[in-house]
């Protein structure tokens, strides 16, 4: 119960940095080792696609391309992992005018592509 209250408090009243730290640690760093790998990002995006009903048949290549694009934006120093610092730096860049409340890279992850 205490964890749920802390989570709600962070997500509702926390600063952008606090919310992003929570997102990094609780949603994206699947194994809790302090960084995000390309495999973890692929698993997350695939799970989002499953939730919204994007067909897996023939979409694996598109999903991998999507992951590569996002990962290259997060992995600032190109070492093959995304640290909390890289995640925060990437997400806190100025959001586009049409989505002022959602950092641009989070938009790429949370709004999956629609197959043509």
C-alpha cells in the first residue's frame, strides 16, 4: 500500500525529473540493473504494440527499425546502453508545440506506429 501511495504521489505531484526517474526505473529498466538495453526497449515497444492490437505478423522488422531509431536518440554517448542521465537528458529536451505535455522521445515509445 505504501508503494502505491508513493507511486501516485510521484506521478501526480512530482517534478518532471521525478516522474521520468520513476518511468525509467519502474517501466523501462526491466531487470533493474540501472540502464536500458536495446533488448529491453524492444520488449517494451512490443508489449505496447500488443496492448493496442498491432499485428505481429510481418511487423518484427518495422518494430526493430522503430527501436533502433529511438535507441539512437537515447544512447547519447553510443555505448550500447541508456543510463538514467541519458534518459533524462533526452526526455527533457524541448517538446514540440503540438505536444507540450509529453517529452518527444516518450511520444515515440508510447504512441506506436500504425502499419501501412
